[in-house]
C-alpha cells in the first residue's frame, strides 16, 4: 500500500484527493496538512511513501517547503501538485528536489501514473511538457535570488529578517561577528537589496519563514 501525505491549504482539494485515492486498491492517505509548517512537523513522525505538495501555501513558499523536506527526508519523493503552469514552475521544482510536477487539471489516470512513477524512483512531468523539453522550446528557468544562497547564508538571512543583531547571530552560530558581517554583505549582494528592512521585506514576499 502506497502511503500518501497531501499538502494543500484548500480543504475541498484535500477531500477530493482523499476520496479519489481511497477508490484505488494500492493507495491510502497517511496524513494531510494545510500549511508548510504542518507538513514539516509531519514528515518525521508519519510513515509515508510520497508527498503531494501544493506550491501556494499560506505560511511558507511551497518550493522552500520542498527543500526543507529533502533536507530531513532526502529519499522521500515529493510530487508537486499545483494549479500553476508547468512551463513556469516545473523546472524550478525539479531543480529544488521534486520528483515530479503535476497540474491540478490533470486527468485522474495521469495523477495515478505520476504517483506510481515517483514512488517507483522515477521522475514525472506531463507528456506535453516532456515533448517541449526534448524539442528545446523550454529553457532552464532562472533561479530566484535566494536560491543562490548557501545553507548558512540562508540561516543568517532568516535571523536578520527577524531583527536579530549580528552579535547575537554570531553567538547562535558559534562564529565571529566579522564572519556574520561577511555573510550579510554576500546576502545583500545576492538579493540586490540595501538594508535589513529590505531583507525582511524579501523574506515576507517569498514566504521563506519561519525557519
């Protein structure tokens, strides 16, 4: 039996998926989550074979949630299930560690195929997107500025966005204030911002917190 975690902030979507998957012989819904925070708490306590993850969540950007899931459960397949265009979001999702990308308008048979593919260790995109990728009509998507940050720079970014002073960050990370200041300079440069206030605005805009 394939155990699935459904992550979507719309109860009607979760309910529809649960009923649809319950009608199959080899799938069961192990857990549901409405926010990024909820699924991050679930992944370490729930036995699951695949996560169906929406990109648009109320607290944390879905792609950021994906990255955090892969940090703690690198072998757990994550299938992005979104209303957004494959052409715009599939490649960033795959680059971030997703095993596949599926549009919410996909026919039922395609949903089942996608789940079985990623659970079996494969990667999934729709036949239409696969054809366009092979034709070269879709090019690699540009990475968002924060996606160029190292894990340590991301940690500093989140602390700065909360107004934590450099000295406190240095203490928490067991590094010198000079090193943290260097990280801050790199962050400002990579995000093309000028101040801590702009860092906070960027983090809120892209839903990168909570850490």
